[in-house]
């Protein structure tokens, strides 16, 4: 009556093969996803170990790992611009300046082309190209460094717990730090692994941990380094100090989460206020292209848009200061 097929016309013998085929497809998809997830986890966890497998000696692998992070063979900053070198090291990205320049040069063509098309004139597009070419890599690296620092800070309490349990079991400090490098994923695994390598090659634990704090740029890691320095100068039970350190870090992270939850309304408002003008302008341009197209070449309109964009940037800076603050 309603155009539905007659179920009685189907062969019941085909139901079992159909169910089996469907199950086989789902099992195949699940197996592929499991393999991809396992391979990705293995790649992340063993990132530092890949250098050991790739090179003949442990020292050579350690040197190459440092160079891939933007450091020299001794583990110091390799560039004259210290702030840029520290940002690259804290991002954890593989230091490939030629590739970064090529990607930035290619990516800057898009905003420059849009500027040339809508604003008109190559002399307007050239400054936009240069600005994006210079600032885009810094913005990306800074964002990656911030995300990496957040992940490292969230992993630090678990890493310190592993160190404490290893020390309680009677292992030396270098072995406890190396255990974190084998058990914890990146970024904390690589950072502790580099620290363990430096301790194994004769560097004191205090200096090695201080270097890890400089590489990570996280205040919680700096607190860990300060605890190790305090124990070296005054003595005491390192395990008890690290346990207290772990509790302090967890409490600080809990407070940060509470502050972030309290400021979520402000962040949402900032996102809406920032995106609304661009969405409205894009919708108007799609429905009525002549609305902006007929006056876009006027200098007054161009200066007005530039002033409005600058005013929006100032507003975003103010809102960012209001909703993001140090604890």
C-alpha cells in the first residue's frame, strides 16, 4: 500500500551471509583503526628511541636529537636570536628552516592574492604578503609551543609519580628519570629522555633538570627544577619533596581549570564579537557583491576598513588580557 517491499519475498537463506558480511566489514574497519591508532601511539612514544635505532652510538643519537630541536651538539641554543630559538625548542617541532620558509612563502600567496583581487593594486598586496610571510610562522610556532606546554604540564604529575615510585623501589635517580622516558608519551617522554641522557653522560641532575625547564618553558617544570636544586643544597628525602611537589602541581592545575571555567563566558563573547563582522560582511558580499564591490576602490572606504580592523585588534587584545591571566 505504501510502496514498502514485501518481506516474505526475500530468501531467508540470504540473511545469514548478509549478517556475516556486515560483521566482517565492521571487523575490518575496526582492525584498520586499531592498527593506525597503535602505530601512531608507538610513533609518539618511541620518538626519542627512533634516534637510537637510526644511529650507531648513543652519543650520536643524542646529538642529532638536540639538533632536530634547534640546539647545538652540547644542548645549548644554536641561534643568535635567543627568543626565537627558545620558541622553536619549546614547540617541539623538527627544526627545518628551509621547509618553513617555503611553506610560509606559498601560504602568504593566498591572503596577498585576495588583497590584490578585492583591494586592487599590487602595491597593496606586497605589504600583506611580506607581513604574512614573516608573522605566520611565528604565530604557528607560538601556538604549537603553547599547546605542547599545556600537554606537558598535564603529564608532569604522572611523570613525577613514576619517579617517586621508582625511587621508593630503590632505583637510582637516573634510572627513575629514564623510566619516565620509556613509559610516558611525548612531550614529557622526550624531555625526560633528554634529561636522562645528559645525566648518563656525566651532567649533574640539577643542571639536567634545569635544562629541561628551559626547554619546556613551563612554570610547573621550573618548580620541579627548584625542588631538585633545594634537595641538592639542603639535603633531605627527594621522594617526599617530589610527592609534595606533585600535590602542589595538581592543586595549581585544578585552580587553573576553575579559572578557565569561570572565564568561559568571556572567551565565548570574544569569539562571537570577533567573528560576527567577518561573517556578516561575507554574507553581504555573497548575496550582494555590488554592495562592497562598487565602493571598495574608494580610498575613504579602504582607510575606514583598515581603521576598523585596527580597532578590532585593539579590542581583542583588551579582551585577551581580561580573560587570560597568570596565577
